[in-house]
C-alpha cells in the first residue's frame, strides 16, 4: 500500500503497472499529474518521477496505459476530452507526442466525450479508451 503525505496523491483515479520495469503509474486527477512509483514502493514514499505542468495539457487525468510495442504512455484527460501520448519514460513539464480529441479546443464535441480510462491490448496492439 502506498499512502501518506509524501506520496502527494490527490484524487488518484487510474493506475497501471509497467510490465517491464514494474513501476506503478498513477493518474493523479486532483493536480493534473502522472506519478511513477518504484515497483517495490510501500508506505509513505515520494514518486520516483512526475509528469506534470501546463505543457502536458493534462486536465483531470483519469486513465493511464503503457503501450509496450511503441514504448509510449497513454493518458486520458477527463476535463479536456483528450487521450494524450507521451514517451514511456516521460517526466517533468513536456508536451505530448500527440493528442487524440474529437474537436478543436473550444469547439463543440463531435463524438468523443469524457474519457474515463485507457488500456493497451498487447494481443491486438490496440489502445482502448471507453467513452
């Protein structure tokens, strides 16, 4: 169990485990960040790295998935209706490699609503994002 003030967890919504490194990856919706914890973390521990800041374009991060084939981290962002793709080992305040959304910012939503989760299907090599 990871808990306590040093974790900086604030509305932890989505969680996944990197199958190669074992890192625990958490969508921290309360402060628009992604936290990475050591595979053996337990108790009141700080994340080993953080993906956060205005350049990330994360607003209400809700889901995280690791695409092992393309070495990417996928994040769903509830408030801005976006699935954002980052390098798998991303950290700091960096822009996504690309974003998938249904309409330009400020325009009415065409088809994609609030994405609440994301997953990677290694058998089919597909990203799944329930709408």
